[in-house]
C-alpha cells in the first residue's frame, strides 16, 4: 500500500461528544485517572514536554480551531513527512496497549475540510 499523506492515531470508538479521541488524549486520560506506572508517567511527561517545545499547538496559533461550535469534531492529523513527530508516538501506543486501550492508525488523503495547517500537521473538520 502506498503511504497516504496524513496519519492520525485515535480511538476506534467515538467519545461522549461524538469525537474520536486522539492518542495523546487517550494517554493523558489514563494519567488523569492515576492508571500509569511511574515509568509510564515519566515517559508521558518527558514526551509531552518535548512535543510542547517542538510542535506547534494549533490552539495557540488559532484559539478557535478546536471550538466545538465553530469547528465541531475538529481533529489534528500528522503530515506523513513529519517523521520525527510520528516516530515518538510508538511509546504512547505501547502505554495504551499495556492498558488494553484500543487505538487505531488511520491514513488518509482526504479526511475533511482543512481549518489549520502548518509544516507538520493539519486540523480538519469532517465533511458532512
């Protein structure tokens, strides 16, 4: 299979708001619930800090990007070329696997209306 230009790591089921929670939200949810081991929490904290320092948070660039009324179901996707960011996701996936939390990898060329874009990612709203 040819690699498509965008990838997202997400829950295969919708949450209470009808969205597919992304990999970071899933792991952060385990942390909030106190379910991570000391080692898993250290990994999460170190890598979340790394992403915060190296990866643009779309909400900082556009505070309305994740506004549920303006952009319902907005979801971020990595560009396939953003390997340095994608490669770090493996540790998060390992944590989810350890806790039996399902997470799927979705590749796409056309996942919705692009509402934000930078060098490494896009944020989209699914077409209705």
